[in-house]
C-alpha cells in the first residue's frame, strides 16, 4: 500500500454537484436558484431573523429576565440548626414547628456551615456534599 493508492470508502464522499453545466444536468441555466429575486442574485441574501423590514420577532417580544419559580419555597439551613433539635427523626414539619423555617417552605437544603456533634436522623432534605459527609461522620443517618 502506498500513499498514492489511498482512497476513501465507496459512498463515504458524495460527488459534488456541478451547477450550471447544461439543462440535462438538472442544475443548468439558473443553477437551482429559480428565476430572479433576491435569492437568485449573487451576494443577495439577508441576515438570520430578517423579516423583510418588519420588526423581527426577537426584537418585538418583551424581554423579562429570569425568575425562579421555586425561590420563595426553598430554604437553606445550617448543621447548627439540626444539632439544636430534640427529635427522633428530623424532617420539614419538625423544622416548621421549631420556627426554624417559615410555614410556606416546601424544599430545604442542608449546607455544611457550623458543626454537628451528636448523631441525628434526617429525611426529606437535599444536602450539600460536605453536609452529608458531616452528618454521617457524626454517626447520623440520612433517609430519602
């Protein structure tokens, strides 16, 4: 095998269509561009989103920014809050009854601020990686 004998596999590289090579080729005369008009001219096209002078959709739709739908229902708590509670299993209801989180909160994330000394059992929260590690190192249990 030599470099001058290398060829791509059959069918892997389609033959380029040669436009403007007579009407029998299927792409003769107008070369597939139709008759007249902006798209038939060389260099005659427009930018993406152009609507013929009408105000484009991306400019006429109001811009509002992002608003989280769950922001008002989520809350973060520290490890200190968990260690201050006296309950067998700590869940959202226990935290609401202890007035640590407001009544309307639905999602709670435990973050690894502060420290935890005693073993506790928690369920129904999401945890940062370090918080999960700290709870388990203190001899606690995480139920999901």
